[in-house]
């Protein structure tokens, strides 16, 4: 059963001074419990969509709703909205505000009207969950980019949002850091948080997402189960988005052979199918 957490209805947004809308008449729904990837070229509106979803930008027309309740741009409502919806920016430098790791994670918690004991308890739990205990007192400017991303994500998750929005979370991460991040996201998702990720990495989106949204020039092209989106080879080619490497390999195999199996989701599945032949 499709139960929408967040809905956009005919939403448009134009940056001050711009002639074209960055988001144009966009309607979509984010389902509870799903892992959604937002795909599209540079400048197609992915970050703008996430900023609108988090209430950082105010839509010029249309409505944004949470479980059917329309977003109103008043301070107390926006505060509550941002507790439910956490956004991890593409650039962690834009997000980190305090001097040390522990102070930064505590900063958001101190705005939640929690008792001192609750803040301390949540801080320690978050440091543990994100394996940041050894870095707790480290100045933020001494951290690597990958570590800063982990701290920024930890700061968002300390607020226990129901929906986590991630803007290009794997940009600039090496394979090992990407692997660790995906393991963290699996843990976050398993604990009941819905996740939306804007990404250029089609391979990642293909292996990770249940649902995929494709944007082009601020407009919605596709919003469907990920397997259906990646099966629309012509649309993806028309947009010059390319294909996940695994699917390219799959389509290079003889059609008669492919007909016997669904497309593999992971390299391990592809290898298992090749070995079974
Ligand atoms: N602060 C701004 N002022 C004016 N125009 C902006 C601003 N930020 C973004 N834009 C424009 O809005 C459009 C959408 O930008 P946005 O950053 O949402 O795209 P994106 O899909 O996230 O891109 P990328 O993949 O490069 O991160 C682009 O045309 C961009 O030039």
C-alpha cells in the first residue's frame, strides 16, 4: 500500500532574478519506508527540490504536504517540519556550525527542548551509532571531507527525523567510505527512516533505490519503482542519462539467455546467474 509521507502538488520555484523556474509544476509523492533516488543532469533541480522539501525555500506556487498536512511557512511550524525531515547538504561545510564534533551534534539537540540528560544520552548514542567516539573532541576543521560528511549526517540523525534527505552523499568519497556510508544508510533505513537521495551515481541508484525520480530542466520525467525506471532504456538514452554499468553488461548478453532471468540488481547476482549457466 502506497502511503505518502511527503507530497508535492504543482510546485514551482524560481530563484530571485532567474528567468526560468528551477522547479516547474512538479507533482510527486515520497512513500513511507522507501529508498528513493532522484536522478538528473547537473542543474535539473535536484538540490532545489530537496531545499523545498525541507522548507528552506518557499514554493512560489503549488503545495507541499506532510501526511496530508500542508506546509505553512511560520517559524514554529517550520521548526517542527525540520524535526520530521532532516537534510544532509551536498557540502558538509554548509551544515557544520560548531567547533568540535560533539558540540556540533549537540547544537541541534539543544534546540529540541530536551533535558540536559536527554541531550547527553542522545549525543552519546549518536557518537556510538556513527562510530565517532574517538573524534568527539576533534575540531571540525581537522577532519577529512568523508569524516565531515559523517558528522553532518550524525547531526541530522540525532534529531531522529522520519524522512532523511541526502544531497549527493557519495560525492568525493572513496570506495571504502562509500561502503561505510551505505552500511550506515542501511542501518538508518532498517530503523524505520525513509530516505531520499539525490545522486549522479546511476550504479549506486540502481543497486540501492526502491523508487526512482527522474528530473529534467526542473520538470518531472519519471517517478516509478526503480526497476521500471531503469527498464525505460529509450527515455534514459533520450535524456542522455546513460545506464547503470550492470544493466549495460546485462543487455550485452544474448536476448534468449536474458529472457530466462530478471535483470540482476547486484554484481553478485549477475555472477551467480553466469555460473548457473
Ligand atoms: N542560488 C541560486 N540562484 C539562482 N539560480 C540558482 C541558484 N541555485 C541554483 N540555481 C539554478 O537552479 C537550477 C537548479 O539548480 P540545482 O542546484 O537545484 O540543480 P541540481 O540538479 O541539484 O544540480 P547539480 O547536480 O549540479 O547539483 C539550475 O539552473 C541552477 O543554475
